[in-house]
């Protein structure tokens, strides 16, 4: 039976297994979950002659004693089942003695072993070469030199995998790693300070290190926000054209609205994030691939540990400033389960890019220009401060327990592998599209249904009467007629929305938000933000009579510096409650922003939390605590502000 | 003749080096330290501390790693003066 031969790649985390797998297998790699866990192994297939191979990249291990779920699962894959036919130990040649220690303990598992001696170039840079032939002879185990970056040596390794050669399981219990390493390593006698050491001297400088880091972080965010704009423009134009086509091709009615607002609008709300996410993941992956991320964790570990997180929480939290969904997925690198959950649960407090249009709209409408930057910064700081507090409390209550271990290798600086970077960007983007996409889409449809229906005939008749009047007054049409008709259309949209199911729900819960100064229209805005936060903008647009303002358009236009298209800002300033008093004031705007900053309104984020924590408990907890905090925050701001006389 | 006393790795100052004498304990932390190469007679050098004071960067066996103070506390070294 020309069956499939299973080959497991094992080794320490930075040995280069992932790049090696990519070179070994020409086909796509598939992440596969271990049953009942979010831990993944990566599988790929290859064919050598008649033999089919299944290559499995297992999570990194340091020895046969497992310290984390990842390691447990990797080891049990080898020892319990499905036992692979061959285990290929990927070793980093620059750390030979430590790797031999790993090899020695793996040999006690009684599985056939083969060695891939990787990163010979790094070893050379450090001033040593390893004689792989001699090593193979002394070990009694086949040793193949490989270069995970260039792919050298991979063909020979692959041939060996596919060959009929039988490999015996050896017991290397008598091996003395230090001695063996010395025997096969030749010192090149190059005592110069390596590039890595020199770079660390600058990047980890006691005074310069942190400022350099901050500049880098700032640079990344600048890149994300400005680099994404042309793509967001394209998406927004595309959405507009499609909606125009639908509007032209269909009679006004449920189908047209469903297609234009529900479907195209829903899909647009998802797609508009993609450029930012791609750039974010690209930057994170590049920084990770070069080895800089370990330096960032080195710099931040202490302050983060003080609030109950870890140095490794930095990347997920920073990513969450663009979008919490990839940020939460990035928490997989945090070994300690409690640190990981704490990070996941506070990640949504990092003000994501979807909140930004809301802040900009409200700040622009109700605060003087010279205060704008300060208030924006304050909103971001609010999220950070609350996150620290929540994490601190959590780690002393529900998530009480031992601190994580840091013990982090700081790899040599190297050129990132473009294959690995590309794969990471693709995986994250796909995960976002699939997960966030379905959730955002479903919620957008629900919100559409609730805000479109019911469509009482008498509303329509009332406006038709006005339309007839316009036609009678301007029998030839013309500009004035068009303007009047547009105005009627806006008023009609407004009237429909005001009696929609969503509005009825909002009116029903209005008392809850009264202490925060919100009237029911603002509440509708809050409710409609649940699929995607920036949907509050088109909703407010309609409710305040501006008409169909597009969320994507709004987000793009403010990034371009033209934030008041459609006059939404002016409309908000003039907006009135049912009793005629102003609906907004700077204080109410502030309360609303605080609400948005702290509220868990993103279904996609909650879906990501469920996936990564494998239970409903944590997404429910996150939703509850954040929404409660948001309410308390908004009420506090409004009540205290009013008491101080700012109303 | 005085025998040098072993000190905790966390007491090694940036620029100082030493040889590992032992690693305390048998828990996950100790096991992991041994997995990372902290074996008796291993040469280890303290490179630098983070600007916030913790963790510390160490060099051993051809690579560098970051250890927190409470992790480095477990390793006993004999300081070597160059």
C-alpha cells in the first residue's frame, strides 16, 4: 500500500521549522486544530516519487517535559497518537549544545529520529561552523544541513523522507551535549562584535531604547492609517458604484434597500477594514521576523507585568488599536493561560480604528479645534488606563494565579522570510474575513431588518402628498425641484426610521440612557453600532435628516481631511430632541465618546474571544463588564459634568 | 585559600560573567531553565538590564535570552572576574 508517510517536524521555537516546512512542501499549509483546543499544528503534503508525505509542523518544545498546553499537545502527538513514521528534529546550529540536549531527551521517546541542522549561516556569523557529517557519524542519526531562509539542503532532506531507508530509534542517553558539540564545532576565531550586538546596543540603549521604540510604534500606526487610505477609497468607490447600480436598476422598496444597505453596506463595512488589517499584520510580521519584537517585549515586560499582563501582551494589545480581532488572534504567543485571557479580555478596550470616525465626528462638531487633539488623546488614554485597571483586578480575582514565565530567547537579527510573512498576512486576513465577516454581515442584516421595518403605508402616503405638491409647483423640474425632492426623501427616511422596530427598542430602553444624557435617537445610534461601530454614522445621518450617509465614505473623508461631507456635523449641532431641547452638547458628546470608548459593541471581537478561549464564558464576561463600564462612565461624565455646570 | 561563594544569577551585574553551579528546584521553572542550557559549568554573561530594571538579558551557549529577576534568582553561579 503506497500509503502516506507522516513526518513530524519538532524543535525549539526559533529553530526555523516554519520556514523549513514552507520549502519542503510546495502546496499550501493548513493549520489544523488539536481537538478541543485552539492550539494548532500546521500540515502540508508533498510527494517524492511514489510516496505521499504528510508533513506536520508541531508547536515548539524545549524538552520532553511540557510546560504549556502547546508543548503537551506536541509531545503527545509524537508519543500517543497518531505516532508519526519519522520525527525530524530541526536544530539551530548556532545553539548546538542546547539542541543536542533536546535531541538527547527526545531519543528517550523511542521514535525514529532524523536531524535537520538549520541556520548554519547564523552560526557562521557568530564565528563557528558545524561539521554535520561528523555529527551524523558520532550520533548514529542522519544529519542534513538545511537553510530555512534560502531552501538549501531541503531537496536532500525531502528525498530522504521519501526514500525507503529505515531509521531505527536510537537511545542517546549516554550523549554528553557539551562534549559532542565541541567535537564537531570549529571556531572561526572571529571575535568581532556581531551586528546583533551592535544593534542591541542602540535599540536596547538605557536612554534611547524606549524613545526609539515609541517612534517605531508611532511610525507603524501612521503607516496603517495613511497607507490604507487609497485602498479604502477604492473600496468606498466600488461600494458607491454598486449601490448606484442597485438604485438605478430597482424600484425603491424592500429589495432595493436590502441589497444596497443590507448586503452591499454590510459587506462594505467588513471590507473597509481589510487594508488596515493587512498593513498591520504586515508590520507585525516583519517586526517579528526580524527579531525586534523580542526587544519590544524586553523593554515593556516590567510595566506590563505590574498590571498582570506580560511582555508578550504588547503585540496583541498594540494590534488591537487597529482592530481587536487580529490582536486577539495574536495572543497565541502568550504561553501562560491566565496572562493570555487577561490580555484577550482587555484588548477590546484599546480604541480600535472603528471608533475613530465617531470620535472625530463628535469632537469636530462640539469642541474647538485647539482642544481636538487633546480630547482624542484622552479617549485613547482612557482605554489604556481602564485596561490596566481591569487587568490588575482580574489577576487578583478571577484570574488569580502564578505569573507567567518570561524566559524569552532574543533571536539574532535576521532578514524576515517573505514566505513566512506572506503566509501570516494571508492567514490573518482570511481569519478576519471568515470570522468577522460572517458575524458583521449577519448582525448588519439583523440591524437592517430592525431599522427598515415596519413600513406603514400612511408614512409613504404622507410624503407622496408632498411630492405631488412639488411636482405641481415645478412642472418643468429643475434644480429647485430636485432639491425639494431630495429634502422630502431625507425626511421620509427619517420618518420611517423613527418608527422602525429599532427605534421602538431604543425608545423602550431610553430611560436607561437618560442619566447619561442620551435621547432615544442617540440610543438608536448606539444599538446600530453593534455590527460594526462606524455604522453609528449612517444611522445618525438618517435620524437627523441628512439622508443616507455612508460609513465608509465618512471614514475615508475624515482621513483625507474632509470630515464634514454631507453636513452631518452641522446637523448634529442643530439636532433637537422631541421636546425641542438640543439633543447634543459638548458634555453629551463627551459622554457618548466615553461610552463608545468603553463599550463592547463589536460582535466580531466577541466571536474572536469565543474562538480563542473556547467557551462562551469569556465573551459574555467581556461584553458584560465593558458595557457596564461604558454605562457607568457615560453616566459619570454627564452627571458630574452637569453638576459642575457644563451642561 | 578562599573558595568563591556562588551568587544568584540575578546578582550578576551587566558586563559580569560566571559559571553555573546549580539550578534550584524541580518545578516547571527549574526544568525550563535546564532545558535552556543552564547546566553546571556553563558560562553565562550578564549583558544588560531593561530600562525599567527587569528583565535582564543574558548570553550563554551562543545565544541570548531575557530572564526576569525571579527566574534568574534560581540559578547559582560562580562569578568570574576577567
